[in-house]
């Protein structure tokens, strides 16, 4: 069963045509599609927001799958959630009485976390947040932390991003502080150049019977090194190549956020001999150059996890509610499970679009263009005829309404 949820739909009245239309689409789907529940669902807390309801109905527990299905079919929820935590008594009214038994490690990447997110189209934002998610899964969770593919559950959130549930038994008992340490590593919080780059003496001198270094050389890690050391080194070399191969290195530096004055200075410092030394592993350059490389290598390789980095409240919260698989709001799209091996090829605006192709009239509030299910839609303000799956999406994003008969 697929749960479709639309933010702000509670504000509609029953007689509102848009409300009635979306409500009927949800009811139809709830009664025709099977709902795969999360593992050990009887140990999870469930929570729902229903049409015409006030607030969230939470602290709900179910022991039978049929009971969950019956609840959803009868209540027609606008939003549906379940806990990342397992409880002895999930339906208890207080968190203490629930008796926490452990929790999955959750990562929630949202396109709102991306730089200049408000300047991106919906499709552009989904493309970029997917790249961040791929980086999180493959470079950090699988490579650095060594989790197994079988212990990762991946989902398109149905809206603006992706969720990853780490279900390895080793994470279940981690407290909030321990989970925050994982986040700190992924976003490279407080990572200093002194940790990455190593100083080595280039010579020795003797003074009053004591031996001192006569010179120093700052060395980069080898690109093949694991973790942040190799990651930073590989990205620095990539940045050097990108700048040097550009037709206008100064303009390319400005794309990295460098001022015109600093760009001119950096280009002068990136001589052929210095570039070669960097590729040979020696970063004994000016502090300006070192700071530029480290800051931009971090920015390019760390994962955008919250409105600055990964969504810390989600990852660190050991009692978090997360959207129920196959549910979402504001779009009518699936919260779609994705196998790790299929992540790079996953196309959310094709594979997660599952409502009917039947046509319906909508009243557009503005012009809007989007590609869904490999079909390009360029809609003008006013009356338009669109498939139901697009109509639900447009209503959810307040771009259209169902016209009065």
C-alpha cells in the first residue's frame, strides 16, 4: 500500500474540490495497494496526521499487519510515520514508559540543505541531492565505516531528498553523542590542516651539541590513503587540474567563492613548478594557497547533511519519527525503496510516480514546467488538462487547484 500525503491539506474544507479530489485519490490507493511494513513493526511507534484532523495522532502501536492496514484505510492519513527506535511498549503515552530498546541510524538528506537551494528547480535539486546521497552511502557508510550493503536501507523520500537507515546491530545502542560523532566525521567538523598535512624536516643542523631541523616540508597524504587523508589529497589534485585546464583560471577560482583580488594572487602562485610539487605530494606553499585547498576540498567532499550539512537532528535523535516507507506528502510520489546497487541509475521522477495516468482538469496559478514519467509538461496559467499524478503534485505544491464545477 502506498500512502500519499500532502502538506497543508488539513487546511482545506471537505467541500473544497481540491481537497475532495486528493482525498479520493488517497482512499482509492489505500484500498488497492499492499503496504510493506518496516521490520519488527510491532516494536515501533506509529504516528499519523489525518484529513480534517487536528495535530498528530501518535503513540500508536500495532501487533498485526491487518490492523495497520485497517487503520490507514479507515482514517486516510495525510502523513504517516514510524519510529526509528524499537520499544518494549510502543503504544505507551510517554517516552519513558515505552522502554527504549535501540534505534536505527538514520540519515535524511534534503535538497533544502544544498547551497543556493532556493535558486534550483525541483528537478535540479533532486539531481544534486542524489549526488550527495551517493557520496554519503558509498564513500562514507560503505567505505570509511565499513557497513555492509545488506545493513543499509535506502529510500527516495517522495519529496525533496533521500533517507538511509543503517540497521547494523553495532549502531542500535549508540546514544545521541555517539551518533553526533559519526555526523562530525562525515561533515568534517573542525578538521584542521595540521591533521591532514604533515611537516617533515628537510635537513639538520647542530647547535651547542643539540640537533635541530634546518628546514621543513609540508607533505600531503597519498591519494590512495583511506578516509579523509586520501579524500582531501584526491580532491586537491582535482581542483588543481580543474583550475589549470580552465580557459580562464581567475573566473574558475571565482566559482569557488574566491574574490577577484585573491584569485589573481592564487593564479600567480599556481606556477608549473608548484603544481608539479603539489601532485608530487608537497604542499609547502603559502598559507593562502593551503587554506584555499583545504577549505574547498572539504566543501566538495563533505556531505551536506543539514541546512549546513547532514540533518543532525535526524541522525542524532534516538527516538526519531521517520516517514513510513511508501508514503509522502506534497507530491503524491512514493517513498521508494532503492537497492544500493541501483542507486546511481534511480530516476525518482519516473520510478516514484505511480498514480493514475487518467486526465483531469486543473486551474494553474502560474506557469510551470516539469518532466514526469519521461513526459515534458509546460503548463500555462489558467485551465489545463493533466494526468492525475501531475494534478496531485501541483495541488500539493500549491501551483494548481481543481476548478469548481
